């Protein structure tokens, strides 16, 4: 029991580094992976299409996002994301999904994990970096690693 409290405290700290409003709901170890369920505690948010505030929740869905490992466990965040109604009649959208600052749009990993992968893969072949990343950070496909490395190399040259 005491051990569990320690783990929960530690996970909370790590989750709050992503976003102060993230709340830990539950966690589960399966194999070498720690699944952490979180949600933001905000009651309202700004519509990204028109900038108006909304507090009318339409629905919720789960985003599965890889994050940095905790101790020897790979981490997968199950983020309960809210969909809000936009009540602005002039807005181009009736609903919008809550955005998270720590995930780049359409990404399936946190920005801090992405940065770590790029850093860990510097100067390595895609094959070598795949094995380093998959052994120590997260289960990431060849395609994703290649894409990250290409993107990073091209931005280095700019
Ligand atoms: Zn709107």
C-alpha cells in the first residue's frame, strides 16, 4: 500500500510536468508497459477555429499517446480527451476536440518523447536507432523513426 502511494505520487509528478491540469485517474502494468489514464481537469477551453470559450462538453474519447519511460517501464498515456460544442453561430465548426500543448498535432507521442528519440538517434543509421529506441524508450515503428530523423535533419539545414 505504501509502495503504491509512492508510485502514484511519482507518476503524478511526471504527468504534471506535461501539463499542470492533467490528473492521474488510474494505472496498470502490462508486461513491460505502464498504462496511465489521465484527463485534464479544465471545465472549459478555447475553440481553435474562432477563439471563443466553450464549456459545453459534447463527448469524450481516448487518445493513446506514447511518453517517456518510467524506471524500466515503457509508458503509454490513455488520455481522456474532451470534444466541446462551439456555440458561436459564425464559427466554421460546431464541435472541436480539446488540444494538448505537449503533443504536436496528429502525433501519437509526446513532444518530450519525440525529442528524446531524435537525440538518442543522432548520427545513427535508422536500423541502429530503431533498436536503441525500442530497447530503452518506446515501441516505435521503422517508418516513424525514419520520418522523425528526416524531419530533424532537414530542419538542421535550414
Ligand atoms: Zn468556434
